[in-house]
């Protein structure tokens, strides 16, 4: 098998980072959406779902946008690789990558931050109410995976900033 | 007074954005550090400070780093303007601007997100305990100003990405 030309190297790095992002986000989504518990107060049983925590809802939105964007970018990259026209990439695409990576990385960062902040500060209050630790720990686990997805996207954002065509 | 040469325009835009960031962050800091309340439980009075909320502590760290970085950058820019050597700016400076703006904008975004997420989700729990709404509302106010500071820094990050010298 021949080695790919040098111009493909940054594209392959980006592809690997996008696949990693995708894996982290899907794992984060799976943990988040199965995060439920029950709370018993005076013989009444309440079901608590992740949707009852506002920060987790925002985290869900961030993950879903992140997955949609990442799938789109992987499709673009594969299309490019299959057609072997690495050199014909237009400036419009690079500008889209730049703003897309930037906006999505801010979304993932704020989603993880909101969930971690809310979980940390709610923990003593909810534990006193009798909410199981596993509910909050799954929230942490989901947010941590989202944070790893953010780290990959932040690296992609650095790559796409360097690839940006000069304005002048 | 002569109009500045064209090469000064992006520098002036950046300076205005940095001064705005500084103003938002100082206002956010002032509101956050004066955010205290008292809570009475069974004749015992507890003092609640912003430091008792973990997310607010992280927000404080983000604001302080943001202010320090912004002051440094304003000092660099003024030094540059006074010396009128806009053209001699080295690549090292541009790379520092790029990574600095990027890291600080992520810090400000996550600081605001953690504080807003925690405040929103703690509100029903703390209100039930008898914590005054003004404590949480001041938290929101501080986080909102921080969010405005983030928006300015995100714009600076776009500018510094475009100014980045090409790797190749």
C-alpha cells in the first residue's frame, strides 16, 4: 500500500480527532440518557430523570449538536479522501471548519462546565434529600466524557485556525 | 490629528474589545465578591458567602485569570502604539495572542456556564431552605457580565486566529 501524500497528513489527524470526539460524545449521551433514579418522600415515590436537572438538559443539547456536527464533518472528510482531491478544498470549507469547530467547542465546554458545576453544588443538598449518589455520579461520568470530547474539538479548532486563509 | 495608518485598525479594534472585556470582568468581580446572605435555621444564623458555592469559586478563578491576562494584553498593545512599531510585531507575539485568547475564552465560558448551571439547579433547593433570592440573583448577574466578557474574548480569539502566521 503506498503512503498517502504529505498533504493528507493534517486531514488524517483531523479525521482521527473527529472519530475520537464522536466516540466520547456517544458514550456521554448513552450514560446521560440512562441516568434515572427514584426518590422516596413520605411513602411517595418520585422518579427522577436527567431531564429534571436543567444543566443536564443543556448538556444533552450540547452533546446532540456536537454529534450532528462531527458526523457531518466526518462525512465531508471521507468524501474528500475518496475523491482524492485534497488540493481542491475551497476557502469556504476552511472558514466553515474554523467557525464550526470554534462554536461547537464552546458548546461542549459550557455543557460540561454547567453539568459539573451543578452536580458539585447540588450534591450535598440532594444527598440530604435522599437522592442516590449513583444518579449524580452518572452525571459526572457523562460530563467527564463530554469534557474529553471538548478537548478533541479544541485541538481541531487549533488545527482549523492554522488552516484558515489570511484575510488580507 | 492624523488618521492612523490602516495597519493600526485591527489593533485598535482589539484594544477596544480588551477594554470592554476588562470592564465586564471587573463589574462581574465586584458583584461576585460582595455576594453574601444569611440563613436562619432553628434560631441559628449562618452566613453564606459566594465561597460556599464551588461553581462561584471557579467563576472567581476564571474572572481573576481573565483580568490578569486582559491587563497584560492592554499593556502590550499600548506599548506597541506608543512605540509606533506596528509592523515589527513578531510571530511569537501573534502565536501568544492566539493561544492566550483561546484558553482565556474557554475559561470565561466555562466559568459563566458552571455558575449559571449551578444557580439554576440549586435555586428551587435553596429557596426551599430559606436562602434569599437576592443571593442567587447576584450570582446570575455576575455570571451574565462574565458571559459578556466571554463574548468579547471570543471575538478577540477570532481576530487573533486570522492574524496567525501560516504554519507551512
